[in-house]
């Protein structure tokens, strides 16, 4: 009886030992892939985030750029990678707007990835030319109602977050304004400064150079209430009740990432995004660090995809 019990204890010890050793190891090197070019805002975030993640996870994290097709080329590369934690994607709200507006995608945005963590989020801003007669969003909307289709707004491209967010604004305010798509926010901003378009919704950093010279003036933010990052800007919701839109940055892994690695990575990102250097960089765009668990981030990704897909379908918006 004693021998049988001793064997049982031995087997139990082996089982516990085996379970402990089965924890998925953090890879010796992690590639944090940015699906946009070097120097872009996502790239800057990745290059500050990478060493912090490496320190917290006890490994090396390198940044790689693989740009093209609104971020889908780089995302497709990550989707096809092994779900061992060695390849991660750092992307923004473009991840869902591309999936909502591109007719043919090389992956399923919800099924091909494991959302790991949100790095940060913040509102967009509404800008008008510095010489514009519109001192508020109410002024602009009033003019738009008086002359349907006569006022133009610019965006960084068909199917971009700015395009979709302005479409929702026009729908909610019941105005007809004409979309002028550009190849990037910089080109749209230049035409806004030159008075060739009357309105632009963009992330704050895209307009900073034009704000400093007084060539562009901000009239509202897309936050639901007055945002701490833009205390002097009224929320667009004051003129259009219920309206809001924001932009976020997050980390994704290929589908099938082991649950223990997912938890480790989520905790590491939620710690890393509190680093002074990263918080300072995020604040330049009115973005604040997030602290979501992976399930909450996954729910946010799915909700955003559903929202923008509905807008794209309603207005027949198809990205080039």
C-alpha cells in the first residue's frame, strides 16, 4: 500500500513538473513588423516600444518595415507567420478600415490574427484653412446646408479613416459635402492650407507644421467630450450629437498564439506604453496609453470593423 502511494506521489510530481515545463518560452528574438514606411508615426512608436518590450520580456525585439497597400502587405506577412510569438504586427485603425473597404483581402482580419494589446488611442481633429470664414463646426455645417455639394473636404485617400469618419459626420449632420481624396495626409493638408478644400479630419501630427504658421486652424475634435489633449477644442458632438471617432495603435500576432504568451505580451505592452519616452511621443498626437486586456482589444477591433464596413457598404466606398 505504501509503495503504491509512493508511486502515486512520484507520478503526481512528474505531472506537475511536466505542466510547469510546458509553459511556452518567449522567443530569443521577436520581429515587430510595421506595415508602413520608416519615419511614419507607427514606425516611430514601434522603435520606442521595441526596446521596452525586449526588456520586459527578456529578449530582443527588432523593428522591420514592410509597407504597401494601406498596410495589408505587411499584415499579410504576419498572418502567414508561425504563431510562436516571434512575429508581431504593430498597426493602427488602418488595420480595420482597409479590411472594411478593400474588395479583396489576402487575409481575414478577424480570423487570421490574435489581437494582443492596444498601445494607445486618441481623437482626430477637424481643420479649416487659416483664412477660412468658418470659426466653428456649426459655421461650416450651416454653410454646407445652404449650398449642398459646394464645400469640399479632403482625406488621405479613399477608404481611409479620415474619409470614413467625415462620411459619418456628414450623414449625422445631414449635409452634402464633396470628398476630394489625396495620396496621403500631407498632400491634403497642403491643399487645406491653400484654401483648395474647406475641411479636413486628420490626426493632429499631420497638421502640426501647418498650424504653427497659421495656415490651418482647428475647429473641433472627434472625441465625445472635451478631450484633455485638446482642452481648447470643442468636441464635434456639440454640433452633431452622438458623433465620435478616434484612432488607435495596437499589437497583433498570428492566430493561434499560445494563451500564456498572449497574457505575457499583453502585460508587457501595457507596461511598456507607460514609459516616459513613449508617453511623450503619443502625446504629440493627442494619444494616451491604453490598458486593455487582449479580449477587450479584440472586441474593439471587431466593433470598429463592423462600424466602418457598414459605412463603406452604405456609401459604396471601395479603396483603390
